[in-house]
């Protein structure tokens, strides 16, 4: 009888561990809407999310393998000619990439009258609010959550833009320029063309990744409407087109298989400068 009780206890503990493991895995939700992937990452399952930068340009899948992260996506803008950044990146409260050091950007004659707008583009932030991790999306120059919540400190940040939702700021962030009569004079990221896209959004401190693949290309106004449809609180655009990349390890509990998304189904994605990496729990 004692042996049977002990055996039952051992089996119970083993079963308990299996149940705990299953429920303890990341509860990432992935939907595929005719080629538009939405990855919802609940805040309680995020152990760490932060930017990752490389000296020489690298593929998203290589960074995914090297970091051991659970999920990696492409993020900020860069100059493929000199491999320098066009976006601010902050890691552990230190600015590790600064677009003002990119001489091709700063000496661009066409951009000089608009550099203030370019340098103040939207960024995704990881904040420390009295020991609690929060996420925000706002212009580079603005303090965390505005002036009333100065207890929050920026730990990590990665810039790209434009803001998609609640306001699409194409002209404010000088991605697009129009004449007085509405004629399109400049469209630096093909905002009005259907392209592969990468976006990040937040709602209730959960993070949403939206990937418009080559099977369902989107304009930025269309992507902004998609963020509205998801009822996100805020959303912003990351580098897209040939940069669009996602690698995910997968998780057993929600039956999500490992997933790789690249901008071109028949070729490798572009090499990149900066990434957003997720470690889940």
C-alpha cells in the first residue's frame, strides 16, 4: 500500500510539472489574415524585450540564432551605402545608435530644412515605472507618458516611424511631402505603394506585431486602418519592404509552430542594422 501511495505521489508530481510547463509556456497568439500576420504577446509572458544592433549589416534569422531569442523582428532605418543608422537606438539607458553621426544623413541637402522632423520621429520604448515594465510609442523628443508621469524612465528605445495610430504622421515626420494643392512631391518609404510592412502596437500593455507579407502588401494608410481595426492604443511603423523579417521559435501550449517571415518568398530578406528581440517566459 505504501509503495502504491508513493508511486501515485510521484506520478502526481510529474503530471503537475507537465501541466505547469504547458501553462507556463508563452501564450503568444498568432493569426494569419490572408497574408497579414498579427502576433499578440501578452505582457505577463515577456521576460525581456529590447533592441539589438550589429556593427555590420546582418540577416534577421542570423540574429535570431545568435541571440537565442524567442522572437526577432526588423526595426530601425539605416543607410545601406555606409551601413550607418538613420534611427536612434537606446539600450540599457545608453544611446548606442545616433543618426546625427551619419554624415550622409546630416549633409543631405534635400533633408537639411527638415532634419528636426527627421530626428524626432516616432520610437518604441520600454519603460521602468517604479519597478514595473511598461511600453510606449511616441516621438523621440517627448518625455515618458508626458510630463505628469516623470517616475517612468526610458530603459530601451528604438526609432523608426511614422506613427500609424491614433494618428498617421507621414508629413509631420517628413516621410511624405505634398504641395499646397495636395500633389505628392516626396514619398521616401513608398507610403502610398503596396509593400511588405512591419509594425508594432500596444494595447493594455500587451505588444502586437503586424506583418504585411508579399501575399498581402499594404500602403501605410491601409496599415493604419488595420491598426484601428485591431483597436490598438498606439502603433508605429518599422522599416518595411525588403527589410520585413520575423523569426519565432514557436510554442507548444498554443500549438504555434516555428515561423519565419521574409519580404520575398523566393529569396532571403535584406541584411539589417537594428532589430527588436523578445525573450519570453
